[in-house]
C-alpha cells in the first residue's frame, strides 16, 4: 500500500497498515498508586506532556490472524523483489506477525534511533541532525539520506520532514497513541480503567471504545504515565477475540538523556552504502498531483477508504504473496485480519477499513 494512503486511513486501520514500524508487546501489569483523575484530565495530561529525551525497550506481540511471513527485513530479499512493492509488503507483514523487540532512543526532534532486534537480524533507523541512516544487518545494507538545512526552507513544499516521519511509520507507543487520540470524536466513548503499571511506572488506563458495533475494533487501551503524561503502552482489542489483537509498549523506560554516541553511526566494514536523494519540491508536487486522492466514506471507526484503479502496484497484485494472503470473494480478492480488511476489486479499485469484508463489498457496489 503506498505511503500516501497513510494519512487517509482511519485510526483503527493504523495498526495493520502503517504499524510496520511500530514495535509492540505484552507488558507486566500491576496495581498502581495514582491520584484520581477524570478521562478529560488524563487527555489533558497527554496533551501537556513535554518529554523531549527518553530511551527504552519496546516489545511486540500481535494476534491479527495472519500467517507467519518469512523474515524479509529491508534489503533481505533477493533479486528485483527486494525493492518492489511486493517486497515492501512482505517486510510490513513480517513486522506485523510474531514477536519483535526494539530499542528506542530520543534526544529532541533531531536525534532519534530505533533498533529492531530480531532473532537473526538487526535493523536500525538513526537520525542525527541532517543525517538519516537505515541499516539492516542482513546483507550489510546501508541507506543514507541527507535532510535539507532548515535555514534554506523557503516554502511549505521544501520544509524539513517531520522527525516522527523519518521511518515512514509510527515507532513508539506515544506516536501510535497520538494517532488514536487524534481520531477521538463523538463516535468514541472515553473512559478510565483501573490504574496499571507499565515498565515499572504507574499509569492511567485510558480506554477508547467505539459506540458502533459495525467496526472490528472492540476497544483501544492507552496506558498514560502518571508523571510525564507520555503514553507507555497501546493495546488494541478486536471484537470476539479474548487476547489483544495488537499490543505495543515499553518494558523498560527512562527519561534520562541518551548518550550522544548512541546517535553516531559509521557503516560497518564491507557494508553496501546507497546515497538516496530526497525528491525536489517540484517533483513531489508533480507526483502528488498525478494520483487521485483516496475517498473516505462515513466517519469514525466504521469509515471506509477507497482508491481508484491503479492505486496498488501491479507487481504486488500479481505476486505469489498477494495470492497467498488474499482470498477470492464476490467482486475481487480480500485481505482480512482481526482489525482491518482490504478489498481489491476485479476492476482494480481498493477499499479498506476497520470493518468486515462485507462492508467493503457493499461500499464497492
């Protein structure tokens, strides 16, 4: 799925669509001692959070009903598939299935590091000022991007990229939580559960529950640190499922400023380094204008996003992976998980949402 889809997807779709970069995990819960607050007060606590430096360990588990995907990691594929849409999709799905552990380090908006530690491979995304490095130990492949100098920015088209967008996905429980919180509207009930402990810290349990039963999402629980207001864990429950469909959170968390050496990166000996240039402002505008924007039908948790034919690369729809992960349905092929469904119609249109496939078929008619 192309990245321009990301900002059009309803919050409930995010865990299965862009959480490729999200690292998630079941965490130790326990009794917490916190002053009583209302849901609105906890929301204000999150909004007022100003933690600029922190580090921690994030772990992942998911029960999305997806089959296990062979580890592909960035650059781990072979042949032409490694850079193709099919290869990108395989990398996303590999992150969404099974368990993963990551280290995250943040020191302000210009120093960040995400280190995904898989059993047989390591993946790093490092931002240090204007330098962004992407490294995968599989094949020792390194990509380097130089961000533009903020002082040269003269128009919105050439603005410095958002630091949270460096990896192309949400990378911490805080970023994932903000995605859900930004989508809170009258279709959502906001309550507080019992206080919990996450990564040894007392946290409020903010619970978002859809008021409609037309969505696959049962509820979203956000553990908010009682001291700093930073979200420490996000847990997404699917309807009719006893275990969390998706859970992301810190098992270790510290607000101490990480050492500067954490953000220093030198390509290892023997690594293949690729210099990747950012598109010029004119090129970005031309590319954006050449594609029809997705359409959102409905609002809230049961909204459906649709895109015209040609939105999905042909090398993806013709790949063995696409055939393996989708099933034939009336009018096309469907990809479904416990939280999100995607329908690619026979005429090439795409429909997605945190709803059953039947709702997408109805929208496609």
